[in-house]
C-alpha cells in the first residue's frame, strides 16, 4: 500500500486523545494542540499503522478466491434477496477500465474487478448485492433499487466507491446500462 498523504490537525479542546480517519486518499490525524513535534511524528506513524491494521481486518474473506466470492454471494442472496439470486458463475477479473463489476443476466454471470479486493467487506458486499440484484432485474429502475436497498449500507457504499474512484482519478461505475440492456435483449 502506498504511503497516504497525511493532514495533521491540532485542536486546543483536545487534551489527551489522538484519532485518525481516512478521507479519500488522505489520512487526517487529530492531535492535542500542545503536543511536541517529536510526539507528533511518533503519533502519526502509530496512527497510520493502526489504521492500516484495522483496514486489513475489515477486508472481506471473499477477497481470497472465486470460491470464497461465490460463498459470500450465497450468504448475501439468502440474507437480502430471499435466496432468489443464484449466479451460474462469479469470478474476480483483472481491473476493468470503466467498471468495478458487471453482470450478464442472460447468462447469470458476474465479474468483479480485482480493484475491489482491498476495500472494506461492507463495500464489497454492496457491489455483490447490486450485481446479484441484476439477476432479478436487469436495468436500474425502481424495482431494481428496491431489492438493492434491502442492504442497509447501500448509500454509504455508493459514497465510498465514488470517493475511491475520484481519489484514483478514475471514472469508474458499477456496470454500464448499455451492457445490462444488451444482455437483456
Ligand atoms: Zn447495475
């Protein structure tokens, strides 16, 4: 993982606590105002490694293999789609130029970009629910979103993916309508 850009913010109200969070491709570290430069350096390094460890923990087990991905889809379909979405094949594919993932409803196949292997599990889950829902409803109409929004972190995940796409200077979407419509016809 590349070293992220770090922004240090000092606060007079903050006395003891140090915290850090990721904001796009940047990490913001909040420190008490009175901390010395040496302490700041130590804390920034410490918070970066803690943040990285927690991000690694939050990754999905589905990142490991196509089998793990298929297993996660079964769980998500059972939980949010009444177990009705069953892909015939699902696999990790090399990074695609414009898409995070895609689905061919007529064949029941789903492809997920390896760019998503390191995102938090709840973001990957959203992508999988989205693609699985296309097996039930091909386009992006109200019936489609009604299924997808059963997954409670849908809005947050959409925001996360938009941020990731902007940070990487990519113009990535989940799947383009054209592909889904073509597959339907
Ligand atoms: Zn879609």
